[in-house]
C-alpha cells in the first residue's frame, strides 16, 4: 500500500513511496488468526514498520556497493485486486469527501486578505487512492510483485504441509500464462520466503523452533524467518501507542451515513441542479474545451478499458467480466473488521521490535541478494540480446512512421491527419508490439525499474534513457512515454534535474494524453511532475500541466487539479491572485458537478474573497448564487440566506425572471432557517430596502373631529416639503409667544413637530399620550419583479416611567402567550395600510399612525412585514426592516467633533394635555380680487383641562378681520391724521406684534374642557390676481401645572387661494364745474374677468374723507352703453364691458373731536355713501359683510399701514411721523360667478386712494401708485397736513405757478418726465425691499 | 457569429465600463456567457500586469486565452486597462477599436465632473463605443 498522506513527506519521499518494491503476502488461516488477535491482517501489521530502520547495501552489476537509505517495502496481499471502476470511483469520491480541513491561514496578496486552507488533505487522500487503485500496466514493472512472503503460524501442527500448499498456490499464480493478476516482476524466478509467526503468550517456543528448523531445512536458510509476536494477552490492557492508526484506511462505519449526506451525487439530475443557475450554466461552456481534448470519453478509472487499442495492446487476457467478478480482498477494503477498535492490543514493545527486525532481516538476507541476482541476470540479457531485437519488421515499420510522438498533434488543423496517424499506429501496435518478456527493450526497462526501486538513480536513468531510445525507435509510444516519465523522475531523484529532464516529463504527459489516449497515466505523470516542478519552484509550469489535465470525463479529478493549479498561481512570483480566483471558481464548479458540496462551497467562498467589492456584478452573482445553493444543501441556512440576500441587492444586472427566482429561493431559505431555529426571532429582510433618510415623524396630528362642511385646520402635513415657510411660521410663533408672555424675557425656541432628514431631531421629540403620532417611511424595491407586502406593523419598545420595558417583539415570537400579546398591542395602537404592492424598482411611502396609551420613552425599532413575490403570493416571508439611527450632519457653523445622533425615532411620551381643535367654514379655492368671504372659526377644547388663553397670529393681517376684535386704539396711520405722532414713543416690535397678533375669547379660562366656541372672521382676497396664501397660527397656553415639558401648543392653518381679477376701477378727482368750483369724481369701471357669464353689480360708493362728502343727489352716469340686464339686477357689467360715472363732492364742516375718538366714531364721521346701481338683493348680501363703519371693516385695514416685520427703526419712525392727506374711495360690488357648473355670489370692496387733483388712482394696481405717491411726498419734503381738495385755499399763495384758474389749486404733478423715470426706478427698489 | 466583450478596468480591478458587441441577435444569444466573460477578463488582468512592462506599446495584443476565448488588452499611460474577450481573431480591428476608445476615454476623463475609477455613465461615451464597436469589431 502506498502511503503519501499525513506524514509530512517531501517530494522525494513521495516518489520513493510510490515506487517502493512490492512484496506479495499470502498467509495460512492459522497465521491470519494470530494476526487478527491484534485486529490487523499481516499486511497491516507490517505497515508501520515497512521502512528499513537501517541502511542496506546493494551491489550493482559492476560490483560497486551502493547504500540504500530508508528503503521502504510495500507489502501487499497477493489476493488484492484493484477495485473495479464503479467501486474505485466511489472510493475516490469518498476519499475527497471525508478529508476536510477547516483550519485556514490568511495570506495577503495585493492588499486582499485571502483565507486559504492550511493544507489540502482531500487532494492528498485522493492522490493516494488514485495511485492505489491503478491496475499494474504492461509497460512498466514498478507495480509488479517482486517477491512473495508466505506466512505460517508456529501453532500449525503440519507446518511443512501448509507451507507446501501455500507454495503450490503461489507458484500456480506465478506460472500461469498469459499472466493474470497479480503480476509478477520476474515470474520465472520469484523469491518465495517463509515467515513463521509465533505467539509468545500461548505457544511453546521450543516447539515453534522445531517447526522452523524443519522449514529451514526444506526451503533454505535464507528464505525462512521466525517472528515472535503476541507476547501479551489480548484481554489485558495494553498501553502501547497505536502505530497503525495513520496507516490503515478502512471506512469507518459511521461515515456511511454522513458521506451520503455530504456528497454523493444521489442522481445526475441533482448534481446538475446544484450548479445550474437558471440562466447560468458554466458547465456547457466548458464542454467545448473538453471536446478538444477528448474524442473518446472513457471511464477515467479503468486503464483496462482506456481504449480498444490499449486493451488489445496490453495483452490482458482477462476479460473485463472476469475483473468485474473479482472480489476485493476483504482485509483491505471491506468493513468487516471493527475500524474503531484499537490495533495491536496483543503486541508488546518487544514484539514491535521483532517486527522491525524482521523487515530489516528480510530485506538484507533475502530480498537484496535476490535483487542483485536479478540485476545480473537482466544486465546479461540486455547485453546479449542487444541488436537481435532490431528485427526486420521494426526496421520496416520505421519507414512509415515519424518518430516524434504527436508531431502534428498540437496542430489543430491537422486533426484529420492525426486521426489517420493514430489509426495507423494502432494497426502497427497490434502487428508488431509483441514485446516478449525477454525482449531486450523490456529487460532494459525492468533493469531501470529495479535500480529505481532500490535507489540507484544514476544507473536507473541510464537504463531508462536507453529504453526510451529503443521504444522511440520502435514507435512504441506507451512504452516510450513510460520510459520518459521514469527517466525524468530518475534525474529528479538524482538531483540533476534540469530543463531537459522536465521536458521529458512534459513529453511523457503529452504522449500519454494525445497519442496513447491514456488519461490515467497522463494524470499520474502530471501528479509526479507536479512534485518535481514544485521542488524546482516552477509553479506556473505546474499550473499549466494541471489545467491541461482537466477534462469532461472526470469532474472530481478536474476539480482537484484545478484547485491545485489555483494555489500554484498564488505562489508564483509575482502572485497571480486573479488567475487564482478564476481557477478556484472553475474548481468549485467542477466540485459541485462531482457532488462535492463542501468543497464547492469552500472554493466559491475563497473566490469571493477576491471578487467582493470589485463590481464584477455578474461574476459576483454567479459566485453568490452557487454559495447560496451549496450552503442550502449543506444546511448552512444562514449563509445561504445571506448570499441570496446579496443577490437581491440594488443595482444588480440580472434579468427580471432571474431575480424573481432568486427572490423565491431567498424566501424559501429564510423560511427554512426560521423554522429550524426559531430562537432567531425576526430576521432582517433583504427586500425591500428601507430608505433610512426618508423617515419622517410628526408628533402633532390634528384630531379628526370637524364635521363637514367644516374644514379642519390644515396643520402640518407629514409629507410637506421643507420650504422657507418654516421661518415664517417661526416668526409668527415668536410674536405670539412674546405677546402671550407679556414681555417677560426668555429665549425663544420654535416648537418642533415634524422631524425629517432636513430637520433632524437634536432633542428628543415629545409625543402626547392618547394623541396620534405619524410616521412615514419610503420603501424601495430593488429588484425587477413586483413584490407584495402584507401584515405591515411597526416594531417598538416602550420604557415606562417605572423603568419597566414592554415591546411588541414578543408578538412575533412563538413562545409568548396570547394574553401578553394582547396587552402589548393595547399599549400602543398602530394603524397603517393592510398591504402594499411595490412595483419593480419602485419606491413608495408607507404611513403609520401610532397612538400611545401609556407614557414613557418610546423607541421605534423597525417595520415588520410579510414579503412575497407578486407572482407567488403563497410563499411569503415575515421579517423586519430595521431603522438605523441617522447621524446629524454638523452644520458648517458648529464644527463640533462629536457626531450627533438623530433621535427622531426615540420619543418621549408625556401625559395628556388639553388639545385645541380648530375648524373653519369652507373658503372657495378661487376668489375674485377684493372679494370678501365670511369665515367662522370653531374652537373646541378636546382635552380634560381648560385652556387658559388663545392667541391668533397671522402673516397677512391686511386680509383678515375678526368680529370680536376690540380696538381700543386707532391704527397708527389713522391716528396720525389727527395729530402729529413724531414725538410719541412707539416701540417698533410691539407695534408690529399689535398688528398681527389677536387675542381670542378674552376671558379666563378661554375654553373649558370639552367646550366649543365659534368666532366670526372675514377674509378679503388681495387686489392683485394670482396665488394667495394666508397663514393662521393659533397659540394656546396650557395650565402651568399640567405639563412641565409642554408650555403651549400650536395649531396651524394655511389657505391657498387662487385670486382672479374681476373688477378694474379707476378714479380721478376733477373740477367738474369751474365756476362753482365743484369737485367731481370720475370713476371708470371695467369687468376684466376671464369667464364671460360673470356679472358685476356696483352697489355703492363710499368716500372716506376728512373734508368732503359725496353729494347724494348728483350721480352722473357718463357711459352706460355697455350695461346690460343681469340675473340679479337691471344694470350689470358683463365680462369685458365697462362703464363710467361721475359723482360730485361737497365740502364738510371741519371735524372736531375733543379728544381722540374711537375707531367707530371716526369712521362714522368721515364716511359718506352713494348708491350707484345696486343688485336686487344687495341689502341682503351686505348683511354678511362687515359694514364699513364697523371697526372690523376692511376700510380700517386699508387705512392701516402694516409694517413689514423686518422694517428698520428709522423707516418705522419715518412712516409713523408722516401723514399723507388723501381720500379713499370704497366701491362695494357684488358679482355672479360661474364656477364648475355652480353659480356663486361674491361680494367685495375696491379701495382707491386719491392724493392729488387729476391724479388717477386705480384698483387693482393701486399699490404701485401708493408707493410713488409716498416717495414723491418724501422727495418734496412736503408738510401738507390736509387732504388734497382742501389745499384749494390754503395753498394758493405757495403755488409758484399760481393762476386765477381754479385748476391751479390742484397740485399738478411737477416732475419732469426724466425725473419721474428716476423716481419710478427708486420705487422698484423700495418694492423689492418690501 | 462573433462576440466581443469589452471592459475598461480601473485601478482597483473594478470594471468602470462594460459593453458587449455581438453579431448574434439577442434572442439567440445565451445569457450564459456574460458572467464567464467577466471571469475571463478579470483573470487576464494578471497577464496584463505581466506584459505591460515588457513592451513600450500600449497595445498588448492577445495576452491570454481560455478555451475558445481570446483576451486582447490595451493599457493607458495611467494604468487603466482595456480588455476585450473575443472568440475570433481580429487583431487589426481590435487595435483600431482600442485606439479610438482610448481617445474617447481621454476626452471623458478630462471632464472635471468625472472621477477617475468610477463607472462611466455618459451617454455620449456609450454612443461612441457603440459606433466604434460596429465599425471595427463587427464589420
């Protein structure tokens, strides 16, 4: 038996062991019994001691003594036969399966840490088995039995008789012609020696010696040996070390089950299914290569049947059937002996010594003299016969044949030629290659083999070299290749290997492979060559030879050789790690086809170390898929699912079909994993991806309590984008808070309710018990097939105030009881969509609403859902999508080194507080310019505690009036018309706040628990068309004791309205009667609404003036040509129609107020009214509108100068100090508007301010004029204190252009055109600043 | 019946551009080759390393083969590697293709918004490679 593994042999030892002399053993049944006491056969008994302990001496033919160091004898049962093909294949497979090595070493190449196995025992075991199962061939003699040992027992009463019988049997074997197995080196004179085993513990030594003497006298002194063993009773305990453990290879019985599980391709279909990825079949690709090498696919393991040629040539007379019927020596391969029992239990140290001594003795006394004798005989034969064999026939043959094997074989174009040549060779071989055993060529070869086996490599090389030339001359290619191979080995063993001898080996392999078609021998030669080349560090050569030996006929061999080749690439200089990666993949592929799952798995994982993070997407997918499949088969489900998860990563280049099959397998694997190890709980999903940055949390959610048609306050929408809006809200909030705090100093910090990536939660968000918290998150499907999500839930953990922790994780664990599940579910109520479908590579938002019923600290951990492919909803997988805590990007201003963590998913839940619900009556989405809409606000306290006070803040107070608003003071602008304010101490910020903040329900408390109140309010659309927004912010303070965390709460509302232009009004003041100096107001009106059916009715004109009132008797309609009868009155303006009229002004008595009047009385004094052409139900409509005299009328707003929030103190002071005298015209109108098949009645007010005579004021479009006016006043440094018409008398003297004409009393616009342009420019600047 | 797999490989052995050219139409072609092409191209990088110092030329010609596939390579001055895995000989065409692609690559790398070693996603580049592929490889 050949031993190559586990002993740390170097290359020379390995070659020596492979070519050690083979000694046949035949034993009598009694001798067998003796050995079996040790649980061993005689052959096995000798295995550990087969190496000679001392040097032996060997004399060659010239009589020179050569010392043979470390000679090893290879004992072999004569009845042993190489196993038949099927069994041999099984043995090879199992040798690989059973050899595992999980220990790894790390090698760093090109910055990549490669984890490689420390050793490859599977390869060594396979090589050993491969060499062991070879049939002895005809062209070489190293595997032929050199001599024979006949083993007898001293206890045998008829020892001579038994010896005779055995001798007879052996001689029969040796003399049979043609030769059968086993083959004998020199069948004519085999050395038969006799060994008598004596059992020291039982037998009588003297009796044994008697028998031995008898034997000696019969068979000769030097052929008989007496060995005394078993000096210990086998029942007694023996602490001898087990020398045999490493040598004896019986398949342990327990392995049978595991091996089938681990490897053993149960059926070809399964073997294929392991490696075949639906669209990835590497195997098919490799077939191309195979076909180049192999024409005839032969079973790899039977040299007998390599090819027809070979069968005929090698003169095996035994038919293949007879080989199949041969039984394998049970001592060697069968399982009958208990493998686990200790060996050598009856052997004492003395016995071991005896055995050692016997081997040495046998070699020196019997074997070597015999070999010396053989050498002499063979040498003589060679010398004598030289020249004789040069037969006429072989000479003739040389005429036909090129003497280089495969001269044209490498040339692909000459395949036909090669084929013909091969056939030709075959014919020749059959005809002429009847080398008899006595032929000189074979004698030379035999001589070489003998020298080689006994370590005389110099002479061996010479002999092989000679043989090689002879065989070459005879074109006996198989013999030639064998001789070449051995010559190369001799040179290597001699230490004189060089380029040429390596080429011998190369030639031998090529010859075996291409000419002789002997895969087996080519493989063996490659394995031997590998050892030689490795010693010479020619690793790339090794790799080349190994790769050449991969073929389709043996996946296992290809796999092993490819793996070895891959390792060779790593030790070349420089290392080729990418070649390694490729070949280890190829090896893994072959392993999986050979059913070696563990090895396939290992190879692919090794390859992945190179390929990972390199973006070779498809290659990576192939590796991951194979790893996943193999891991699944090997029941390493966590590995498998990890790899499957990798296949579903975003950016994969796989097709939709492919991905859906990946998904299916992933779901199956994960489910299997969960089923097998339920303690893992919820596993993270690979699909869909949770877009971590998209997580939004909203802690303030409007309770849905408004009854339609009431509209609830819009509040904050969780999906509202981050806009500059937020700063406007914060400004309003700041004003509210300061007003509410009645100027107590504090640091304002805007309250936060919405937390997103852009608005990270640096502080812990607060949630209120019993109030819902919204959470939205985007889920992305990274694969090309649609998926369905069901059973969607949030996973959370709540730490109560008493530090008790509850979580709904337990709901998803099988172990917990249903009661606790129910308790947990009651703690926090979660509502969201029941199912969600994600289209291929789509991203979708998922909304959750959590309502906490308890207080404490809440952490939201992740989303639980059940994922299934849309195509196969039955196969679903429950898993978890985890939230990751996001890092807050430090702002550029604060370069703090510590990273802040976003805490938007760990909320603090505080006890219940009052909650204000705000709702409104609906406002149309489209309004006309200047239209006034009544709105009633319903305030309701939903909490259990009263609300102390409520404030309302607004960003555009001009457009809003409140009914219950108590104006204690006049607006500053109106006040300034009464007295000079420039010396009053007015605080800018306070005035700004006063304009924008209103206190609602001025009582204590504002709203009791569960109480509701309604407030009337009007909104006026601006006079410019376009989009219009109005923001309302409600502030309500909480009772101080109620909650330390929240001092006040806010409700937001925003209106987005589209404003359409409708009525265009122009007015100017003229002197209508030069004689009476009566002033007239020319008013032009035009309906500019886009839709034709709109009808506008002008109800009334009101004049707000200090000095004048409208003459109610005089209304001169200048143009009523386009007036038509409408649905609501006789005179209406249809679309695009216009009309004009004039009314006259009367001077009023100067107003006299003893002190500052109230707003109401001031308005009352200054207003005068004139009905124009009212609609039929104008009175009725007016009831819904605030009358102009009321403080909450929009006239008051119009007359108020609203300060910009970022106005400078200088501007503020200038504004309040100056009063520009003017009159204001208020045109009250109604309109019938057709909107979406609905007719709507709208009413509104247009205001026109007039400053000077002949100046045209217009509305809309008056804004710019106002600015121009203001500016021109500033430029002029005007100190006019009175309204324009009054200038009349007073100003006459100051007018430089003073004239008798009344007209001159109107102040003409004195600016030159160019000046005006300049002014206008400045106006723009102002507008922009505003 | 010829297929070409072209890859530009960055300094970290990562493909920054991949393209396949084939005369075989899509339905007939087996998808199988795609990952194998990647394996072959990746394995040939070792041979590019071996050959690149042996010649002053940027064209490295045919440097490797695996079964019926040949690998031709080109290396730029900045050690960006162009690899073509092909199944029939077309030295002249490949040479021209490499030269044109080199030109295109240089222009693309001048774009200050392109970071070296990152995947090339320019539609212009894609179009050019399509044109040159059709012109030199498939014709």
